C-alpha cells in the first residue's frame, strides 16, 4: 500500500514538473527553447535584411531611370524568347505561338541603326494561362534551324504601366 502511494506521488510530481514521456525538464528545456528562439530570430533578421536590400536596389534602379517606380513587377503574360535565327520574323513567331492563345503583341528586337535582328523577342499573350502553356511547350523547340530558349520576361518595359509612363 505504501508502494502504491509512493508511485502515485512520483507520477503526480512528474506531471506537475511538466515531464511527459521524455520531454526535457529544467536546464535542458531552457537551452532547447533558447536555441529555437535564437534560430527563429536569426531567420527573421535575415529575411528583413534581404527585403531592405531588395527595396534599396529597386530604389536605385528607379533613380537611374531603369524602373518607372520601385515597386514595379514584370508582367506575367509576356515571354522572352532568345537564340532566334536572324531570319526569323515577328509574323513567324506570331503564327507559331498563337496556337497557345491570343497574342497581343509579338516583337523581334532589332538593332536601331541597322535593323538587323538581335535574335530575341518578346511575346505578349492576352492571358497568363496561355503564356504558361507556351513556356512549358516551346522550350528547346527548333525554329528556322535554331533551338530557342523561352523564359518569362523579367523586363518591366512591356508592362502596361511602364508603357504609359514612357509616353
């Protein structure tokens, strides 16, 4: 009877101390919580530092005139296509990419002085879904004997707000 009472007392004491199935108690628990708090604080500090750095870089680009305003994002319905054959024309790309959806604009970028193709283009789709389909299906396709590379545009000069601000 005394054993049962003693056992009950030690079980009650361990529950009161917060020890359940091997959870650390005392200094070990405090050290673990401190490590977790320190790691979480370091991650938060790093994230805030990266955000401040990105804002500063965007502001610098705005000041030198590369961005119309610091918070601008590239459009999600424009593809960048490169490694084109110099003979590939706007109409060729329009015809090939139009199978994915309505194309708003398709422009092979040309040298201002000579008019020669710079062998890359921007294709703007009416909707983002068509743009994504073209991105996934057209990567590495042969056009005029050149294997093209397709990516989402990172340029903000094709966004509607940038075009308005340029005028």
